[in-house]
């Protein structure tokens, strides 16, 4: 519980801190430091246990099915990092109070800063790799927001985007790596993974895992070739840079190396990939740092270089090197945080960070200058400061790398060279800024010492540098020991933290680096001239250009696919379906299966021929819309006959009545649409469509033939056996609809209702002038309501209604039911509208169809719900036999009530659709009469 | 018999697909209707083609498969609802755009391609 609390406290703080924004900068700084201080004090009592070599793991289950748990651990390594994150975090909070100007959005700043602190604590204290990954991604996201804190600046936005793209991409690689580790080990818990170190290293996937995990670590820790995002992240406010780029964000990558050191390290692949990346980064960063005129730019590249050093140390595969790496993490965090803060103070007081302008500040701010100089000396590796100690260890370890032959000289050489560069850029930072003549064109002149308390965080860190430098064993020894034990996950070899180990080779290297670096600085003009011969690459421009290229590429791709033409989409969809279906159809082999063909009888053959002819002609004559429609109606009729022929009376009845309604509907629509389709597609295109159509038709023919001629089992036995037994009905189709699959039917009538209401809504506000003729020179007939039709239609209505009532009631046992009866009623009513006109009919039959639809759906739903009242599942039906005098015995089933619901919905939906369409002309007539 | 039904389904599908690919709304609606006839017949046919075997208990000795029939029955009604919706949508598009092209307007990028001749 304690550990989870430590991690989540800053997040709570992030929620609360912005509330203090109104109360001023001091109030919010105090409020923000409270969670950090509480977290820090919660960690202290645990130190005793840790020093004794215990590891604290606290697990709460979260998503056990995914192997994700809220599992936190505290060992030496996580404690070391947690202390850095919290202590430097508190110092940053104090510092930012003076750095930020009164008008700025301090609530957002402190909220994000605390969230970032929490996310970092989460990374270092997670005992579950998946959990760690969640926090890892959080730091990427929050750092994006922090870097772009001044989001009115384009550079800040671009720098933030670049950081997010690089670290986010690395995070994805890491996710893959972590998932693979989980796959190999079978758990994401660190303890299990540590125990399975050999399994992971021996796995065939090891190389993949290593590459993916290193991608994550190297992008986060700005290792070559991913180093370019870090200098551009310097667009962030200086407190953010000081925090992210000294103690936290970039250290997450090296933390990962340390955390997984017992699992992944010790192999040749690890050695080559990690140490060479580190070596290149170390040298490159140190070299470029020398040429940066921007103070923060110099510090940024120095950070890159130092991260390279730490990476190189981890890559060496020796225990002592790993210890030196952990040690340098601490030292770099302290001196770099203080240097960033000093740079921020100078920026704050002079208005610029350009070292060509800032000169001779010693006269103006001797206090700040002293602090910065001590920190810079530590960065250069001057004795009696902490930077010197870890660098000496590094030099010593560089001599131990066993490369074959003459290559053995390479690591010490590079180490010394990088050391010399470090001395040179540190000398430049000190000399250029505080001495070297007078300031030139400072925006703020004369510069003053900053407010007293702004220097306190710097002072504390500088004191730490000195303390560690002079009394290493006393000040940092136990913590380092404990962290080393956790990193190595085993016994810690003897190592001595002494100021001077005697006169030996590493000392000589330090000596060479120091004086070589000073010499380099005095001869800097030659280096500058040399460097100026190379065109400097602006990574941001390259990155932006790459982003633009990718965006253009995808836009081009999308435009190619998605040009806004429904016609094109339809084609793509159909062709895709055909391509997908092609392989299975080819695989069928002979289409006629073992069940063989049944003989063809004449009526069926003739009917089929008519159907095929009409279907093809409907397509061929599609430009003559009315003919096409008439042919369509013949097709529909033939389909219903086919149903009748092959033992489906219910389907035949349904199809027949739907056919009538559909054709009436399409006729009504055609009244308003052009009656003739212009020929507008190119010949080539028509041939292509024909080909697609033939492929579809041919494919369906083959598939149908294959299905019909292969013997197959049906699951319908159940329905045949239980229709009477369980549902009390003889008409199995109807029983399936209203009973066994009643829930489906309920959904279906709901869709029907929605479609009808949608049509009603679409046509409600529409005003339309009916065309004067059919578009081909013919005018409409004046005889809108022929007398014969009128006279026959009226007496037909009660007869039709009686038939539909009969069909509805008998549906359970004989062909019929709600759907068919509803459609028959619909057809009968439509006939009245057609024969007598919409006004005449509505005067005599003032029915509103929306309530009828609602009533129908509700009836069906409530019938279903009724069974719940009796303790049965939704839509369980019951039936019983009753007898009445005169009528005799008859059967009643609750499913019948359900069917009445279906009936009402079908009638309502059909009528609403057609009447909405019919009303269009009515409105116009009313309008023209009114005017 | 199987061949006849297979050819019927094939020609319904082919005609439907060809019409669905047309540029104007009304042929597309007709095409969709043809296509849904084809699909309904296909689903129905998966229950095998038996004559005089209607799935009504007590009426015959042998019953055809009732399940595809139940599926197709609702499919017919839903198909009607869909046709109605689409045709009204087409009508509405015609009213709003004064054009019955499926893409909303006649001159799309397709017909603007160089070398395109309107016949």
C-alpha cells in the first residue's frame, strides 16, 4: 500500500495543485511540493529494510487475465531513482516558482510537473513490466505537454511533436519487447523474469527481444541515432529541461537498461549493441556540444554525451562498469540539474541564452557564477567533485574492455577524447559566460543576481556534488551499494569509492583529458573553422519534411481509394468480395457434388427461364425505368412462385404481398424521379462492370450448385420435433418466428419501425413540384381515379381485412402469421388510397400510423416481458387448450399476442412509408390551391 | 432442377450487381432489389429443394428444412424496409441536389478524367 501511495500521491497532487493557481505562485509551489515531500518521507522508514538487502514488493491485482497487476517494488535501484526524482523534483518546484512569470498558466505547469513526477516514480517502482510500460507511455505523453508548454511558439510545438514521435515510437517497440519477454517467461512480474534470466537469454527470440527493448531504451535516452529529439526539446521552459533532461525522462532509458540488466545483459549481442551505441553517442554528443552557442543547446548535447557514457558502461558487461554506470546516473543528475538551473537564471536575468552575447557575468552575478563554475567543473571531471569519481571509474573500465588486437586501444582512446571534449565545452561554458570581456547587446542590462530563493535549489545540488566528491563512501556509499546489488541482482563485488586511487593509468587519462580539453578550448577557433566547413543539418527540418512526406503519401493513398464516389466504393467492395471468394470457388473442383442432380420438370424449367429472362432484361433495359420496374415485378412474382413450388407457402405469400407493396412504392418514387436514365458511363467502364457482374453471377451459380448437390446435415431437426411439443404450433416456420427465435423477430420489427420512421422524417419537410409529364413528352392522365377501380376497390376492403384476420389467426398452425397478414392488410389499404385518392381515404379513415407502429413493437416486447413476471426467461411462450360452447375446443398461445404485435408493426410501417410518399403530392396540391 | 435454380440465382445476382454499379439512383435501387431476390433464393435453397414437403406438421410425411424459410421470411420484410428507405433516400437526394447521380452530382472526378467522352 505504501509504495502504491508513493506513486499515486503526485497524481493526486496534480489534480489539486491547479486549484491553488489563483492564490499565487508561492501558494501553488508549496501545495505542489506537499505530495513530493510526503512521498519522500514515506520512503525513509523503508530504508532500513533495503539496506539489509530486502526487496519490498506489494501487489494488487488489476487485470489478472492479461498478466497486468498493480505491483510495485522497492529495491536499491528503484529507491535511488525515486530519491532523485523526488528530491530534484522538489528543488525544481521551488525554482520554477521564481522562473515562471506571473501571467503564465502556473496551474497547468505544476499539474503537469506533478503528473510527470508520478509517472516517473511509476516507471522506477513498477514490479510488473506491463505496468511499467503504462507509466513509460505516460512520461512520453506528459513530456510532450511539458515541452510544448509555451504552445504559442512553433518551435516548441515542433520540438514536442518530435520528442513524442521518437519516444512514442520507441515505446511501441518496447511494448513488443515486453510482450515477448512475457511470452518467454510466462509472467510480467519482475521477480519471475529475474528468475528466468537464463531462459530469456537462451531463447531463440532473445535477439528480437533485445533489439526491441533497446529501441525503447535508446529512443528514451536519446542515444545515437535517436539523439536528435533531445536538443529540440530544449524549447521547454528551463525548469522542465532541468527536470526531464537531468534526473527523469532521459534517465528512464538507462533505468531500463539497469532494470533488465540481470535478464538481458552478459551476452555478446548486448555487449556490441549497447556499448557501441553508447560509444558513438558519447563522442558525438561531446563533439557537437562544443559548437553550440545556445547555453541550453550545449547542455543538451552534453546530456546526450553523458547518457552515451552511461549506456557504454552498461554495455561493458562487467559488474564494476554497471556500478560505475549507476554512480554516474546520480552524479550527472546532480551537476546537470544545477547547470540547467544556472542557465535558466542567466536566461532569466539577461534575456538571452546566446553565449556570443553573454560575457563577463562574473562582475554582475558572482554568486550564481560560483555555483555554475563548481557544477561545470564536476561536468568536466575535476577532482574533488562527484563527476571526477565516476569518470575515473569509467576510464578504468574502458581499459578492461577485451577487444581483439589493436582494437583494444580504441575504448580508452575514445574515453580520453570524449573526456577532453567534456573539459573543453565545460571550459567554454564557464569562460564564455562569466569572463571573456564584456556582455554584448544583452536584452536586459545590467543583469542582476536572481531572487535569493531561486538560488537555493542550485546551492543544494552543488553542495551535493562537493559532498559526494569529497566524502563518497560516507555520503553515497550505502545507497550506491544497495542500488548496485539490485542492478546486478546478485553479490556486489568489492569496489572502493576513494578520491584518488593512487597514481595509475586512469589518473593519467584524466590528466590528459583535462589538459587536452583546456588546450582544445584555447585553440577553439580552429575547431570552429573546421566544424563550419560541414553543413549543419537541422534535424527539425528533416523531421518535419519527413512528416510532410508521410502525410502527403497517405493523403495520396486515401484520395486514390476514397474519392468520394459511391459508385467507386461499390465497385471496390464487390471486386474485393469476388477476389476473396475466388480461391474457395476454385478449390471446389467439380461443382456437382455426390448428391447428384434431380430431374428437371417442365413447369420449373419454364418458370426459371422466364425469371432469368426478366432479370437480365431488367438490367439491359435499365435506362427505360418504367419497363425495368415492370420486369422487376415479374421477377418478384416468379420468385414467389418458386417459393410455392419448393414447399414454402409462407414465403410465397410474403413475397407476393411484399412484391405488390414494393412495386407501388417504386412507382410512386418514379413519379418524382426522371423516368429515363442518361447514358453517361464510358464504354470501357460498362464492359468492366459487365465483367464484374458476370463474375458475381457465375460465382453464385457455382456456389449454389455446389451447396445443392452436396449432402449436408441440418440443425432443423430440433424445430421439427419440438414445434408442437414446446410451442403448440404446427406451422414450424411461424413457430420459429414467434417463439423459438422470437427475439430475432422482435429486433426485426424494430428495424422495420425505424426504417418507416426514418422515411417519415426524411419526407416530412419536403416540398416538391410534381413533374408535368413523364419527361418524354407524355402528360399524365386526367383520370386520376378510374371509376371501375373505385367501385371494385371499396367492397373489396372488408373482404381483404377479413382474409388478413383469418391469415393472422391461423398462422400458428397453417401458412400465415403476423408478417403476411400485415402485408395483406397493407395492400388492401393501399388499394383504397390508389383508387380513391389520399384525401378521400384519410377523411374516412383518420388513422395515424406512428402510434400503430409503437403499439405493435410495444405489444411484442411486453408479451415477451410478460414471461419474466412468471419467472421464465424473456419471450418464453405458453399455450393452452380451451373450449367454448358452439365453437368447440380451440387453442390459445401467448405467441399469438406477439404475432399481433408483429402484425400491427408491419401494417403501420408499410402504410407510413407509402402515405408519406403519397403526401408529397398532396402538400403541393394544397399549396397550389392556397396560392 | 438444381441447375435451373443455380442459374436463376446467378442471373439475379449478375443483373443486380450490374445495376448496383450504375451511376443513377433508380437503377441502383432496382439492382439492390434484384440482388436481394437472389440472396433470398440462395438462403432458401440451402434448405434443399423439395416439392410437396411444406413444413407444416401433419400435412405431409416429409418436411423440408423450416429454418432457412424462417430466415428468409424476415429477410423479405427487412429487404422491403431497406428498399423503401433507399428509394426515399434517393428521392431526397434528387430533391436536395436536383440530380439523381449516386455521388450527389453528375460531374465527379471520374467523368472529369481527361479523354473522357460522354456518349
